[in-house]
C-alpha cells in the first residue's frame, strides 16, 4: 500500500508546537499559516506519487559501486530531478540564494513526509541541508556565490564527512590531513567511512564537506578544520572542470536504507583533493555545531516518518485481515482490528508516533524562533529551548521509530516477517536512526551534561512550568474521556523534576552516576513531554473541531499515552536514582 | 567472534529452576546432576566448532528452491550429519526408541546452545521434537515402529503443517482436506504455508505432520485431524519407496533465519498425498495441544539463545573498541565498556537474558516433573505450573531476544548496522520468535483466559507464595549489595497479584477489558517472575560460590534487573487496570 500524509494530525501538531503563535508574533514575517495545509498536501501528493513507489525497489536493488562510480536504484535519478524541479529541496533555503525561506517547522513536516514515503531517498536532501547551513553560516562570499544556489536548488547535493575507522563518536581522533596550497586552497588526504550519498548518479556534481587536520593543528577537537571539496572542480562561472581527487572506494552492505549509498571515501590517491576552507582553520567543530541541531532534528523526523508509515500499513492490514471472532461479534471471522490486543498494538503505534511528532515539531518551532524573533531575549530563550529539545527529538523519536516499526511487523503476524509485505523494510530502515548523527546514548549524555546543566537547569524549569500548566488545564477540564491522564502526567512531571535535580547534583559530585542515568532520564523526559503535548493537542482539538476533526481521536490518544507510556515515569525516576550503583558495579558482571 | 556456552550461568539457572531438587526427589530416576556440566560443555563445544561457523554462511546463502527441491547452505547437510552422529538429536528422546531419556531441562539448556550458535539450524530439530512428541503420544504402534526411531535419532526430520493463507492464528479455518482410502490410509489435498524445513537436502526422508479436514468433519477446530505424511513412502521394513505427493512449491524471502527454508507445501497435484492418521479422526487439535507446551518453550529458548549470543558479541566489541575517555581514566581513549551508558546497555542485555533463561528453565523443570513424578498430586501441580509458565517463557523470552539483539546493534554503533559485523543478523533472526508458534499476543491471551483463569487463579497464587518467600529471603539477607531489590520485588508482587485479581474479575464481567490488558499483564508477570528468579539465584550463588563463581556477579545482575526492569511493575498494573478504556475506545483513533 502507499502512503498518505496525515494532514490533520500534522496541522494539529504544528499548532501545538506553537507555529500559529509564532506567526501571530510576526516571527515569520508575512508567512501565513493558511498556506501550511496547501504545502503539506502538495508534499504528500509528491511523496505518494513519486517517492513511495520507489521505496521497495530501492531496498531490493540497493545502490551499487562499479568502476569507482555509484549508481542508485532504477528510477531514483529521475525522481530526484522531479524533486528539485518541483522546488522541494528549497523549502526552507535562504531566499537570497533561491530558497523559499519557509519556516523550518514547515520543512520539518515535509521531512517527515519524505522519510515516510522513502527513508533512503529522503536522506540525501538532509545532508544537503546541513551543507547549506554550514556554508551559509561560515562560508566565504566567493564559495557562497559558486555553491550555495546549487545546493539550495538541489542541482548539486552535499555530504558531511566526519567519521573515520578510529573516529566515530570520538570525532576528535580523526586523522585526515590537509595541507595548505600556495593559491589559498588546500590539499586533503585521508579516508572517511560511512559517508551517506558519498557518491551517486543523481546530480552532475557533489559538494563534500570534510573534516581534516592541518599539519600544525592541536590535538583533539580543537585542531579540526572544515573543507569544501567538490567532486568536480568548479570554475568561477560555475562551470564544471576536472574530476577532483576524492572517490568512493567502497560501499557498505547494510541492514537497511539500501537505497542510500553509504560510502568509504578516499582522498589523495592522486596528489590530494582540492578543498576550500569553511570558516577558520581549526574551528571546524564550531561549524559542525551550527548545523547539529537541525541535523539531529531531521533524524528524529525520520523516526516519526517511518513510524507513521508503519502505522498506516499495519492499520490497513488489520482492517482487512480476518482471523478469529471478536467478543460480541456476529458470525464469521472478524477483522483483526476488532481484537483488543491488536487494538492495543495499533494504539501504541499511533500514540508513540503522535508524541514523537509533537516533540519534533516543537523543536523546529523553537529553532525557528531562535533564528527569527526580533527580541534578543525571545531568541535566547527559544535557542535554549531548541537546544534542550534537540537530543530528545532525536533519540526519543528514533527509539519510537524502531518500536513502532516492530509493532508494525507484529500486527502482520507471519506475513510481517516476509520481505514482500514491506513491514520488515521499515524495521530495517529505522534501525540506523538511533545510531547516526550521534547515537541515542550520546544524545542522552548531551541532554544531561549540557542541556540540563546549562544555566543550572533554567531551560528545564521553564519547560516544566509550561507542562504543568497543560496538566492543570487537563484537570480543570473535568472531562471523563481523559481518564487518569491528569494524574499520570502530574506524577510524571514530579518524577522528571526530581530526577533532573538529582542528576544536576550528581553531575558535579559523582559524574558517573549522572552518566549512568542519562538514557532512562531521556526516556522519562520524552514520555512526560510527549504525554503533555498530546494532552495539549487534545484540548486544542476540542476548541477547533472544525479544523482538526473529531476531538475524541486526540483525547483517546492522549489518554492512552498517559496511561500506557507516561505512566512509566516514576519507575524511570527510580531507575535514574537507584540504578546508578548497579551500573557502576557492572564490572562484576561484565568482566567476570 | 564465535560463541561460548555460558556454563556457570546455565548451571546456576538450572539449579534455580529446581533441577537439583527434582533429582533429589528421584523424579528423574537415576539421573545424576553431576553429568549436567559435562553434557553442556560438550554441547557448547559442538556448537562453537560446528554450528556457529555456519551461521553467517546460512544467512548469506540462504536456502534455495530449484526444480522442486530445496537445498540448504553449503556445509549445512554435513553439519546435520555430524549432529545426529554425535547423538544430539536424541538427548531427551524416549529410551525405547533410541533416545537418551535425559530431562527436558537438559535438552532446554542444549536448545539454548544450538539457537545461540545458529538459530536457523537449531530450528530444524525443534520441529522434529514436536513430531516425536505427537507420534509418541498419539501414534499407532505400527507408525511408531517405522518412524519414531528415525525421528529420535534425527535420521529423518519432522515438520508441523498447520498454517494456510486464511488460517494463521485461527487454525480452525483451515481447508486442507483428507479422504479415506480403502486400505485404511488417507489421501490429503491442499496447500500449507510457512512450513519450516518443509523440504531440504539434509536427510533422506522427511516426515510431515499435517492438519486436514475429513469430508464429514464438523466446522472449526473440532473437525481437524492430524496426519503423518512421509516425503518418500516407507515400507514396513523401513525401506524408502516412491516419492509421495507433497512438494515444496515456494520458499519465502524473509527478514531473518535465511538458512531455514520456509516453504509453501502443495499436496494432491498427483492423486493426493498418502497419509496416516495420528490419534483419532477430528481430534487433531488435541494432539497439537500435547506438544504445544514444549514447542512454545523451545521458541522461548531461541529467544534466550539469540540474546546470549548478542550479549557475548556486544561485550567483546565493547572491550576492544576505544572511543572517548571515561571519567577518571588516564590518557588516551578508553574501551567503550568503561562508559556508563555502554555499561548500562550491556547490563540490560545480561539481566534480561538471565531472567528469560531462568523462566524458561523453570518451565522445563515443571514439564519434566509433570511427566515424571510418581505422586499424582505432584504431577498435577507441576503440570499447572508448567502450563502457567509456558506462555510467559515463550513471549517474555522472545520479546527479550529482540530487545537484547537491538541493544547489541546499539553497542556496536555504526558498525552494528553493517551486515558483516553480524550483530544485525541476530536482530533479524530474533524477530520471528515473537510471531511463530503462537504470536506473543496469543500467548498473553492464553495466559489470561486459560492459565490465570484455571482453577480460579490457583496456579498463580501458588507461584506468588513462592516468589514472596524469595523476597523475604532477600530482605532478611540485609545485604546492601541488593540495593532496593527487596522493595522493588515486593512492589512488583503486589502489582502482579492485584492485576491478576482484576483480570479474573473482568474476564467474566467484561472480557474485552481483560483482553486489552493481556500483553501488559504478561510483561508484568515476566518482569516480576524474572526479578524474583534472579534474586533467588543470587542468594544461591552466595551459598555455593565454589560452584558458580563470584556471587557479586549474580547479586549485581539481580539488583539491576529489579531497579531497572521489575521497577516498571506498578506502571504495568496501572496500564492493565486503567488502560482498558482507551483500548476499547480505540475506534475513535483507528477508524477515524
């Protein structure tokens, strides 16, 4: 079955994320929320008609490396041309360089759509997006003039090259080296691994963004510089010249996202790859940090997209497939959706997906406001909020992508294990999202050691106050349809607050205790935040049922989430606080 | 890396499961626990040397169907011959037919070992085991004389053929038909799907056990008969005759266990497959129930085996791979096992695996005692215990197999997503175990509607009393190394008891409420039971450190499990009790 973008759910989530409020505060200039639905519908149509039908072919055929060139699956290059021609690559790109300058939040919703339709395809523009961000923020005017417009339109794609065999999470240990050339350019030598779309046949040129080390650079992350290295050299007029000395020398055989070529890149077999410095020498990591929030958010959105796709597929199957007779049903076999255990799985899928979406969109709006608001205090607060939410958006949403894809298989029973069904592909594709762009463990550590700790917990406190307000409104509604939602969310907020305080205290007194609790704390945060966001959406849906449809949909979803997922918050609090000792004593188990 | 059977862990778990007590009560005749370690070590050696090296080749090559014949991956047929020659197929087989008559509990530990080394290979003998059980319990003497010895030795393998396209979980809707022949045999017609090792090249003959319907049979499960259908007809002297009319007509392209052929079987293209009735006409489902407990337990053991394999692989990687510097470490990069977040993942893997093992072994001992004790009251109680534990052993352990395999990928970071690493294969292989032999949802429904409900909860009450005794002993130990283990398990027991009572009450008053809570109840049961079992093992390890090594290993594991997994019990209780309304109201979400 194909994919249909869930427009009402997305619009409600954007609203809940604060898009309308940000527009009303004029942070988005003359952007009008009226066009949001139209953009999403158009994106949904393109995704259903062009991208989704190529998803399975990409999985089966995969990308291939032959004679030093990577070819993508049949139909992909054509789809990419249609994608750029329709302007989808330029949605949130800078207007000065041909972009449409739409809110990042709109592009976030679109990113969910592309990922849902075809995760491996949608990944390519995400890399280009990071390249655009780095170049726009740190590139020289000359480089911008030559490269930025082409990247914004998607005529050329970008890559981000950090990883080396010995330098994964620990980027500071990378060894690729750069030498200064007399003309102000550089020659780069080295090998990079796990480079997404490192080579492909969808565009005439590829613009590589490569981290390398100058001969006199200090050790560690303070000695890393960022270079722009085109696949084909580019003249000042934009014309393509000679092939540069950077080549795909290997391609990985992966669990999923087969359509996306993951390359080993070799530079310097022939005198060195010609590169141009982005930003200052030895400040390459700073450039990376510029784009980290958006890149991580985008991976979170891949989790949401895959989850949504898995939901739709499981739901369609559960409505068609008949087995057993449900309690109270008349003669014959019932569609399996009538069985409570199947309903429970589908509700779990829907609730987790909606919560992850709410968190990701809220992150996007925060990043938008941080970049666009006029008032510097508003920008600062939004930046702190965006920084806080980013690791949660990334890790919680990708964990959920995996969980929901797994439930999607389960709903299909034995058919779910058969590749032709398609449910298994979502499961395989989702698995990388918890790993790349900083593993989810790294996200949890970032949350605790940087985001929670920043300003002694100020960003967390501000968010907790807002969430507490939501809980009050749920309680004040006295709506029996909410069940015990208010109570569960109230408990969860208390747990989140206490766990955060405990972690902050331990961060200085006993950092390993805090690190041991990072992952359960992130899950506690995501569950509480997601639960409150869904409750807020349900309240909003009551007020605007004309816009979002039957509010019972959202109330039931919020209730399910609170009673099945957010309810785990007190246990997670205990795990954070009590669990550190056993982790610290793990050597007795692990090294025995 | 290869696999090493974790002998000490297995011996402690067998002890905790009651093997020693059962031997001392003479339930096992003259079996001596002294030989247990020797058997497991020998099995471990065979698994490491013969089966584990073929695991990846089986995954890459897969089984293939060509010209109506299935061939297994290179080396598999030879390994199978070595397996039967070494007597491994006959461990728990009946002694009258060449079996060794060892406890099922010993064979359970061996099953874990085979599954860990090579899940797809180890699956074949599991089907044969079910065939042996069915034939031994319900077959005529003639059939036993001809077939049973060959199945016990493994010279021939068995298949179990239930599923048809329209008849999955709902077996009663199967349509394969059987006609009576004048010589007392039957002719079978129809198509079966998802038949594990339906055809292969490892043995001269295959003995199919097929469910079909006689022309005058009543509808539903009361009209199903079980037939033995040999691939090649067999003379009274055991000699092979003509090819029977049952053929593999298709083979599935699956997410995992590629080495195991999953066949579509067609019967009757040429006059009908010649079959022999097992048991009575229309009583085929009763024969199936005979072997259901052991078959489901074996699938649970596959979960344990895959989890153990994933643990070992992740642990080895985490000790070698260096990234970042751990807090308090000296210069250079630390092995990632030194990072608390990685320790936490590895502890989670180890703790979940140990709990699932404890539950599965306890199930095996119960089934042994039910079959072997002289005292009928002891047999009845053990049978009730075994019946209660079976769905938990199956579903909880296979959920854990998936969870642990996923963590195994995560520990490997980016390398985990690359197929050559091997971590991804465990993840793919594990996924079917939650589905086949009754989906985990079916297990949960069985637990609530049959096992909990039997005798108004008597089996559950008896178990709760035992677990409560364990908790008292933990509390009485006053050992600070247990942390809050006693408190967490006490809470969990309370939750388990209350949730069970609520479900029992709802089963009659509002069955859909009970069905909605089945899956969280099973998880609650598994977490509580697993936590108590690990605590009991830790107490036992203190008493016999000479036998099981440093007891801190087991105390730390029990503590981690209690504080990180069993701690979720109160939330699961709430989900069972409060969550039913949202599930019952799910149509507002799912059909919107």
